[in-house]
């Protein structure tokens, strides 16, 4: 199985490390022999149609090196790599842009048109062109997976689509952003004001220098769009999401919530009629009342009533769990 | 209005039906029936607790009269029973006049009452927080209270935080 990895950042490197670590496990368990025939970032591509040397890959990943640090790397674009490198599966792991979906959208389309199966963690293309990509994959007869795009390590989409397939999903509720959950959890524990906790989160590298995408609920909204389309079968666009962030939340508000056995979380809620992201009162002990940077999703279902799942919503090693899961699933499907 | 009624029935078949008939006749909508066989009275009667919705006081009176004429022993008639409890938090520049309007308005919605109100004033020029606990007798009235509240908060630029497990 030949893999082309577009994007050699946190996730690209994390994927390479997990693949190398699990090489013999993948062969023993599933008879899989993945070979990375190319890694690509903005600086160029390193390719080898027999598979790049695992030790070299792991070393460069560990050093957080750019692709330009690989011997014999070529100054070609991702699109050129997709068109010229022979492979079965393309991993699209470039940065998210929810306005245009680029560069991921072009990469995914090119890969599908070249007959490659695609696995992505990139929310951008899914938010901008979910139906279009699903149709294209079908038309081209290729597999398309995006488990890592929502919930990091948590198999949210697969859980709903496969294991709960006999149910009608009535409602999806999710704490889908680790940064805001960390901020709200710390505010609840310490009684500290928002600005102070945000600064602390930035110093710890949990929040970005520009935290807008997280605290205004944009990241959560993007994930909710994907869940609505993938699980509820809707055709929701980003602009359809009613959205309120967490910047106005004060320690007093959290204290008032606590006195009645609640806490405040940034929650995305999707039903057949509505898609909304806003701070919500969550009873302590409710499946969504998770602390730290954890994510959680609660499904309301016609038969099972409620099913919830919790886990790490980000991190290269954690998220590689979803990427590997998708890889194995694609291989099983096409076998 | 929602009514809670306790009666004592003889422990022979057909008694319950006889007691329910007048409620249905006057448009009542029964929500729950609890038999308390384990609490039989010394005379061998079984206490039964009914909760039902009925249009108004005058219809309730007619129901009670009908029960009396059928010799059904009613031991207790309760006022409304609130079945839905919602906690919400409001954030923003909340002034006292707003709070008064808010409570009066919610209390004026049928089957809905503000049970508890807690305020945490922010410092000067800081936003304040208020917590309200609202009781309602049905999901419909609970939704009505929330939808009125969100309209109010929009107008006053307040942030309304509702509960994740709110009424459907
Ligand atoms: N990090 C997580 O835990 C996590 C979890 C779930 C989903 N995601 C999503 O997964 C994606 C990747 O995340 P990440 O944390 O790995 O991001 P990242 O560290 O910023 O890495 C992005 C990679 O994409 C490369 N890239 C950018 N533009 C490119 C282009 N036009 N052609 C080829 N490569 C290009 C970058 O190369 P340069 O360095 O040369 O610019 C970099 O190697 C994002 O969409 C993110 O939202 C991340």
C-alpha cells in the first residue's frame, strides 16, 4: 500500500511516527505493508516510488524538519506530486481554511480524479464542499475518509455511521474544541478571569497567539458543519451555524452555575432543524462535563436513547489513531 | 392548568374507569396515574394519585362535582404541579428595571414561574450575571419562556446561557 502524505506538520509527522512504530503490528494484524512514497510540504516533495526509508522519515519527523531537509527533495508543488507520484492513498494534512477550503480542496479533488483514495484531517475542504467531495469520490470509485477532522482521536463519525447505523440520530451535542474547554475548565477551577486564563493557555501552547478561531466558536462551528453533513445527512454551510463564543463568560457566571450543580461549556448542538454553537449550562456529571482539553460528544438516538464518547480532541499522536483507523478501514473496504 | 388529585377507590374492578370518565368528559388530559396499593386504608380502599391538565377552574369544579355524585372519595386536590425546571444564566449590563420586567413577564406566562433569582454584580463598567430558575408545567410553556427570554436578551444585548438538556 503506497501512501503519499501532503502536509508534513504536526499531523504529517505524527502519522509517519505512528506508522513506523506500528509497522509490524499492521502487518501481523491486517497484513498491511504501508510504504510512504512521498512527503510534501510547502517547501517541496521528497519521493521514492519504492518507499522512503523509515529511519530517515522518523528522524526527520522527530527533528520537526521541513521536507526541504530530506536528501534529493524536489521543489515541486503538492499538485505536481499528486499528479506524478504513483500511489493508492493520499493523506491530505495541510492547514485548515474554512473560507476557501484551500489548498486542501484542490489537493483532494486532484487526488480523487487521479483515482487515489483520500484520507484527510483538514476541515476546510469538508466545510466548503462536503457534498461535492462525497459525490466526486463516488463518481471516481475511490474511498474518502475524514475521521481526524472532528474530535481528534475520538471516532465520532465512524461511531455514528457504523456502530449506531440502526438508529436515527436525533441530536448531536459536542464539546469539540480543546482550547476553549481548557479555558472554561480553568476558570471554573480557579475562579480566574477569562483574559488571565487565556494568557496562561497561550503560554502553555494550548491556545494560539491569535485565539479567534477557538474562542469565537469558529472551530467548533466548522466541526459541527461536518458532523451535520456526515451524520445527519444535511447540507449545512458554515453560515448556517448560529454562533456565540466564550469571551463574555465571567468567573461570576461560572460561580452561579456551580451553585446549581452546573458548569459552563462551549457546546455545539445540531439537529435536523438547527445548528448552533454557544456557551451552555452543563450539569456536573453530564457526559459533556469533561475537564482540561478533553472533547466529548453526546448523541441522542431513537433506539439507544443516548450514547456519549470522550477523548483527546487533538495532538499528533492521538490524532494519528484516527488516521490509522481510516487507513485500515480503506484497506479493508477495497480488499 | 395542571391538577394533582388524590382519591380513595374501593378495590374492585371498574372503579378507576368510573373515576376517570368525568375528567375525560370535561376535556381533561391525564398525564399520570399512580396506584398506591401498599398504602391501603383501614377500610380497604386504595389511594390513587392522578395528574391531569384541564382548561380552567370552572371545568375542574365540574369534574369534582361529577366525582362527588358518583360517590368517589376525593381526599386531596392540589394546585398546579410544575414538572419542568430550567436554570438559565444571563450576562451583560443588567439593570434592576430589567430584572423586574423579566420576572413579571415570565410569571405572566401560563403555567410558568420564576422560582429563584440570583445576581452577581460585576465591578464598575463590568458585566453582571444573573441566574434564574424557571418552573413550568409543560415543555410547551418552558419553551415559551425561553423563547421570550432570548428575544429579551437580544434586545438588551445580554448573553443568554441555557441548559444543554433543555426541553425539546
Ligand atoms: N494538530 C492537531 O492535533 C489536529 C487535529 C485534528 C485535525 N487537525 C487538522 O489537520 C491539519 C494539519 O494540522 P497540523 O497541526 O499538522 O498543521 P501544521 O503543523 O500547520 O502542518 C501543516 C503542514 O501543511 C503544509 N502545507 C501548507 N500549505 C501547503 C501546500 N500548499 N502544499 C503542501 N503542503 C502545505 C505545511 O508546510 P510548511 O510548514 O512548509 O508551510 C505543514 O507541513 C489542519 O487542517 C488541522 O486543522 C489537526
